[in-house]
């Protein structure tokens, strides 16, 4: 199936994939060629796709996924390959998020939710940085 990942900076990935796994907001999604039409929201997490026998990875920061006519399009705020991840920056972001969580746990408001999302983003980026190179 045709496969494309789009960010505000433009098309990040454009090619084909025989399988895509994405982090939905209510659980993981697995998409194969011939999938029924679908539009769904995405969460922060690791997306993988199978291209020419190799599994490739991207860290995505939420967004939407649409499947129609054997084409899958992901629209996301950001997408990074494992090689693009600045690990020291991600580790610093994780530390800041954990500090914010501790400061805001009692409040249980917007600030806490923001800190939890920042922590998830940082952890996903750190884990993804350990994966092999993307090719598409």
C-alpha cells in the first residue's frame, strides 16, 4: 500500500509499506494492505512499518491516520527516525518532565497532563534511538 507521513515541515516518508503499526489514542493499530477505510487519532509513541522486508521506525507526536483506497497517510506534529534523535536532549526533557510531574501531582490539572505527555515523548524517543536505521 502507499504510505506517507506528513509533518508541518512537509512529507517525512513517502513510499510503500506492507504493514504499519501505529500508537492509537486508545491502543495500537495494525494496518495491512486492503484495510477498510479508517480515520483515527494517534497518540505519542513508536510507529513501525515494513518496507522491502525491513522493519523501520518513527517516533510520532500524536496526530491522525487515514486509510483509504490502499493508501495510508499519517499527519503528525513531529516524526523522528531513531538516527535523528538527540539522546542527551531527550534525557534532559525526561528529567524536566519528571520534575514537573513531582511538582504538579497534587494539582492533577493541565500542567500535570502536559508533564506526563512530555515524559512519554522523551521515553519513546530514548527507546527509539536504540533501534536500527530507517530506509525508505
